[in-house]
C-alpha cells in the first residue's frame, strides 16, 4: 500500500498476523456489544464440544479428540450476534414503518436483535403487526392451498437449517407437489455438487480432518480461511510446523494465509510470534484458475516424460490411472493443445511459477487440495472444480490416507441440507424412498434452483415464496431486477432469527415467523431436543442448545415447518404432530429414506457423531462409467469484453466483519480497512495505467454482456492500491451485487459468477 495511506480515512495497512491479540480484542468487543455477560463464557465453552451446540459460523469440522474449546474469533461473533440481548419487538415495528426501515443499512436492521413475535405486514399502516401463530399458519395454508399448480410456489432454504428441519421441509414441499428448492447452495458450492459427481461419483469432499496429519503438501485455492473458516488455521499451522509446503493461489494477499498466531498458544501470544502459513503465494488473476490448473498438469506431464526418458518410473500413478480412471488420453491431448502463452495470459502467472508449483505437487506423496468461492463462483465454476479433480487423479491423490479434495463449505449445515433431500433435481432413488416410506407420490419434474426461482418471480410465474432462513433477495445477484420482482408476490413467508432486507420487500402479504437459534434450548413434548448437522467432511453430529430462548414466542424450525404443513395439507399422509414431539422420530424417518443414516439415533449419540459414507474416499466410483473420469474442461475461451486494456476482472469478497449478508461491523481488519465498506481494491500498476491515484473516488461499471446492455454501476467507491494480481479488482459482497446480471452464471451448475465480473473503473463525476 502507498505511504499516503494515513490520509485516507479508514485505510491503513495491517501489519500483524492473523489471530493473536487482535482476534482476542475483537471477541471481547463482539461480546460486549451483544451478549448478557453472565452467559457469554459458558455459551462459548459449549461451542463445538461433543455435547454442546454446533457453531453456526462455518462448516469446518471439530477436532475429535480436543478437550479444550477451539477459539475462533468469527465463531464468537456468530454466536454473540445470535445470542444477543437485543430484541426486535412488536413495539419496535409499531415505531417504524417498512418504508422507513428500508432506508436503514443491513447492519442497522440486524443490529436491532432477535425477532420475538410472529408478524404480518399491514398495508394500511405500512407496518408489521403481531399475528398469532395459529392465524399465521392458517393464512399461509389458505394461500398455498389456493393454487391449482404447486409449481407457482418457491421454497428457499439457507444452510443453517438442521437436518431434522430440512428433512421435514422437503417432505412437506414434495407432498405439497413441487421440487422448487432454490437453496443457498445454488449460489455457493453448486459447482462442487454438480462437478464432482461426474469426476469421482460424489458431490462432496473426500478427506477427513485426520488426513491433514498425513499429507505432504496442501494447495489452498480461492478461499480465505483467516476470515471464513478460522478454525482451519489451526490445522494449517500444524501442517506448516511439520514442514508441509502450503501453496496458495489467490489474487489477494490474504493475511490468514500468510501468518497466523494461535490464540491458544501462550508462547506465540507472549512473544508476539506467529507461524508462517503459505510456503509459496501465487497471485493468480481473478478467473485464472483453469489456466493455472491446466498449466500445472501440462508441466507435470512434461516432467513425467522427462523422468521416463531418463529411465525413471515417471511421475504419474500409472497403475491408478489404468485401473481406476477413464479419459486420460483426451486430457493429455487437451493439455498438449493449450499453449503456455495462453496459460500465462489467462493466469497472470509465468510458466516458471506454474512449473515450480507442479514440482511441489509432484514431490509430495500425499496431497490435499482445498478450495472455496474463488473456484466455484465463476462462469466456468464447474470446469474449475473438475480440473482440480483431474490434477489429483493424475497422481492417485484421491481415496488414500493423507490425500484428497477438500471443498470448504459455507454455512454450517449447507452440506447436510442437501444430503437429506433439499434439491431441485431429486434422484429416482430419493423419490421412490419417499413414496415407500410415506405413501404419497412425490413430483418427478425438476424444480427451480435459486436463479430460476428469481427469474420465475420476476416474470410473475411464481406467486409465493417461503424462506427457511437466509436473506435471498440480498444474497442474489441483480437487486435491480430481484427487488421489484419480490414486491409482486402474493405471499412471502420468512422463517428468521433477525430482521433483514428481504423481509422488507413486502408483497400482497408478508409474514415473518421467528425461530429458535442454534444456541437455544428446544423444548418439545418429549423433552429438550437436539438436532443434527453435517460438516464439510461429512461428519454428522448432534447439536444441543442450552440458552434460554430469546422470547417465549419462538418456535423451532421443525415445529414451524410442521405448523405450515398441518394447515396446508389437511389430508397429509405424514403425522406432523407426532414427528415433532420427539426429533428422534424424525431421525428414524431420515434413516428410512437414506440408508446411509443406518442406526442414526444410536450413532449420533456418540460424542463426535459419525461419518457418512463417501464412496470415493475408498476408491469406489459411483459414476456412469464406474471409474473416476478425467474431464476435458472449457474456461480458456477469449472473452471479448475483457480484452480491452482498461477492463479489470472484479471479484466480490467477504470482509472480516460480516457473515454473508449479515454485517457485524464496518471493519476488515486484515485488509487494513476501518469503519467503511465503500472500497474497491486495485493493483497499484493498474491504478497508474488508469490515471487514478490511491484514495480517488471512482465509479465501477460492469461491462455489459451484450453491447448496449443496461448499465450496472457501483457508484462512488474509494479506490485502494492493494496487493492484488494485476488485471484484477475486488469489492465487498453484497454491496457490489448490482454489478452481476441475473443471467451471468455457470451454465453447468447455475452458480452466479460473483467472482469474475468484467468492469471498468473511472473517476467519479
Ligand atoms: N466469518 C465468516 N465466515 C463465513 C462466511 C462469512 O461471510 N463470514 N460465509 C460462509 C459461507 S456461506 C461461505 S460459502 C464461505 C466462503 O468462504 P470463502 O470461499 O473464503 O469466500 P470469499 O470471501 O468469497 O473468498 C474467496 C477468496 O477467493 C479469492 N478469489 C476471488 N476470486 C478468485 C479467483 O478467481 N481465483 C482464486 N484462486 N481466488 C479467488 C478471494 O481473494 C478470497 O480470498 O465462508 C463461510 N464462513
Ligand atoms: N456477490 C456475492 N453474492 C453472494 C456471495 C458472494 O460471494 N458474492 N456468496 C453467496 C453465498 S456463498 C451464499 S451461501 C449466499 C448466502 O445467502 P443466505 O444464506 O440467504 O444469506 P445469509 O446472509 O447467510 O442469511 C442471513 C439471515 O439468516 C437468518 N438466520 C440466521 N440464523 C438463522 C437460523 O438459525 N434459522 C433461520 N431460520 N434463520 C436464520 C437471519 O434472519 C439473517 O438475516 O450468498 C451468496 N451471494
Ligand atoms: Mo456459501
């Protein structure tokens, strides 16, 4: 960063490591702002413990044998934000019209605290007014029963929903008659869910936490663990201390990937020491990963040929390739056809850099490859994921200890929701199992994903929307189209813990149903209940809340789903009341539909839970060919819109002080930003070429898909000279979502391309 930083309010480079005293201080402030002190520490101590509750912060697994609680700054923020002592009461809604609340920031809306009562929108006064639970359910049932075609309703799920709630929800929606399941996965790891099954026969990661103890190299591509899965830093730190090379590909220099001080390590804290994380840090261009991966494979094949020529055994696992895979020759031909010139142009890295990374890969016996949104949220997200699998397969790095693919999932149960049936493309097996277990015939036709649901809403085909959590309108691309679309709905129902902007997009009728959070006691007829969740590594475990609920009115998500189902489906084949009296009964039903959950209740009662079967982890490939498949992937076509010299590729990113659309505060500590979010990060060389200076006020405009397309401008941002790859830019999500057209997504998976937006940046007028 430039020396004159101090002159720009809120912009000052961060010199420390990730974690350390800064993280401890941040936790103290988070707790002070939100929680009633007495319960704080006890609550945090029960996070991610065998009998505690699952942290809603991220999906990184819990160390099985850890006895002390794992410290995590952003986990603490997530918990304290939910366990806040602030309340959004009927009196609050009486004081503020919806039109007034609309002018509030996203931060201010959620910062009012937990929702306490079911509320319904009243057009006459432009306010939300209290409604009794029974009346809310009745009204929802009346509207939903009124549609001749159930496909005019969209049922959204956000990934905090437990397995039990998600299973009941998909059961209700399928008995109602649709597979319209837009899900936050559609905006997140869908490229993984769609890409990996074709490659290796399962849409999930293949590694366990123990594999990290046995790996010889880690590649970390397109994710930011210091902010988004901080507990992973402890694992990376261990590996780094063991001398394991950690190779990073990321356009931005992210502090958590450079240096980490473990708050649990007294020596590091007292000496202000830290552990380096990345052994090599490659600043790939935004959108340049297909090129990097093709380059690494090309270099690997060249080194292999050299080794063979000099009498060596070669660098590929030929036995594995012959016995376990298909498509090697086609991949080889594809790699031969791509030139280093093309690879260098697209990746922004040199042949020498990429060859060096390939050498690290080839020298390690066991390799783990970790990735996140920097890989999936592109036009070619699915190709990206499949290239990662290709690279691993070349040396047999899937299905043995210490090696494998590790997608970093987002929400704490986003993977579990999918496992228990939240999907718009149900398999025949799932539909048959539902029919067998419940005696109704579920709909067979494909339903809507998130983009399709919004398209249907905008076009007026979809009439009603039910959201089990989340903030769909704000998370989605293209607010200019999405917001007016949402206002046309007959009915919008939001099951939520806090007020957010989606709730303010009121249709003819809008209802907010307040639910229990993870940390809270869930009391049903049979006594206090636990729910279950599945982490990024397919471990299923129980989560039991202990705090007093934020309001006596709150209901659990399973109970709310049952309430809606009872009123919507009077002839239902499902005994909803019986099921929610004791969640063990729901788990029995999950087991009946999904054989992988055999002896579910028994196995989940063991601290730490159990791992769901991941056939690829033991080299069983459930693909159409019965083998793991090398796949030739696209992603290096010229995009004419990015060829102009002044066009940058912009990625939308999360700050350190946010959880998706939830903004905890306005700081982004590790990137040196304080008190603001109106920032666009650009390489100093690009700034100079554009005739701009660090700190200038700029407008960011997306290059339209078709010439003359509607302009999309993010106005009046402050440009910051940053350690980011040349040709790239970054700005915060969700503020920058207006730059992404709704139809800009990966054709294979439907994932919006939030990370590769061609933009021009010019001085603001
Ligand atoms: N505290 C906190 N924790 C969270 C969340 C949160 O918002 N806050 N969100 C949760 C959710 S739902 C998710 S999905 C995960 C998200 O976790 P991440 O996947 O870490 O999400 P992003 O912040 O979007 O970060 C993407 C990273 O990819 C890099 N990147 C951008 N474009 C490219 C590219 O083209 N190539 C490469 N190689 N890298 C690129 C960015 O510089 C950034 O470091 O975190 C989960 N955990
Ligand atoms: N530009 C851009 N857009 C993106 C992304 C990006 O990187 N860039 N990332 C995408 C990704 S990865 C994701 S996952 C989506 C996230 O999209 P969503 O999952 O829809 O959004 P969240 O912000 O996680 O949802 C926050 C709301 O969830 C509710 N909530 C919190 N806890 C609970 C609970 O326990 N139960 C219930 N019922 N409600 C609860 C609260 O009311 C809160 O306001 O955004 C996507 N959008
Ligand atoms: Mo996500």
